[in-house]
């Protein structure tokens, strides 16, 4: 499972937070990697199923994580061998000065059901249709090569920094009151990209809450629906991906 939160944390509090998280999570058998930075916390972990309630209690005991949303994987294989909690400059590296954007200018979060409904309205329109909203895949090229939402613009980039530069170019001709949709694996990159885009003047930025992982869970619970995502959701662990559909890209 994964969870994240953008929230200000004082520099002097990062190392104590790292130590306390390491101790508390080790006690309940959590494995994975967690980054802490002055902009927040980002975690991808494996937790024993019988300890999920304990994990919730641990997170709620930290002001930085109280009430944080858990994004459960569609597969339940062990993905990590150990726990590593690290202090980072940023939880999502962007190559931009922090004072050039405002992380509180969050995009609109669409749950999987709303996302499916809104995308269905234009999914079958030709990509050159001027009435079709922009749909951006904020991930790296090797992620979108094994799975993506139909009709998405998939920049050929290797890093999130590169994507942000590409994003600016791709939306340059989009009216600033027009909707811009974006998605990623679990939501964190869209949260930051959406805030950056809104800081640059685009007001109607919509993202898939919980990312492809949440959408995969949704379509599994509703087999009568045609999945708008085809292929696999790339994961940054030893699984390297989880199937959303059986399509081979």
C-alpha cells in the first residue's frame, strides 16, 4: 500500500520524525521505503494484513499523517525486503525552487467512479478533436509503455523534472479555464504537478485520486464496466507492475 501527504515540516524535525517512524513501523512488521522532507511524507510499504489497524493507529499518532488515506494495492504479494525511512530534500524531486509554486493550490481530486464517468464522455473522441480535454500521463516513458489510459498524452520523459517541462509546453495553447486531466501511479506526482499548473494560472486541473492503483481496484469491483486503462500499472518495487487488464501493450 502507499500513502502520502504534502504538509510543512520543520527541517529540525525531520531526523526525529524519521527515527520515530522507523521504530513504530518496525514494531508492527511494516517493510518498504518512506521519504520525509520539509514538504511532507511519501510512503510505499508492505504491511501484514492483520496489522492494518495497527498501521492506521501508528499513522494517526503522527500529526503529519493523522487521517492520511491508504491506497491499497490491487495485488497482495510481498514487495519489499526491509524498511528504509530516509530524509530527502523533497518527497517528489521536481528541479524547481520551492517558492515558484504553491502546494496548497491543489487540483480537484476525482474518485475512480467520477474519473471513469468523466473520461467515458470523451474517451472515444479522436485525439485531434478540439473539444477533447487534455489528458496527461505524468509518469515516465517506461511506465506508460506497459499500460495507460486510452487517449492520454504520454510524454517521452525519464524523470518527473522532465515531465514538468513537457507539461508546460503541452498546455501552452490550452485556455486557462479549460479542464486539464492528469493521472499517475498513486496520486503523488499529480498532486504536485496539479499544484504547479494551478500556480501557473490553469484553474480547472483534475486528477485521479489514488491514481491507477485506485482505478484498478474500482474496475475489479465493477466487472461490467469497460476499463479505460489498458495493460499494467508499473510499480517501483520487485513486482515491477500489477495487471489492470489482460492486454499486452
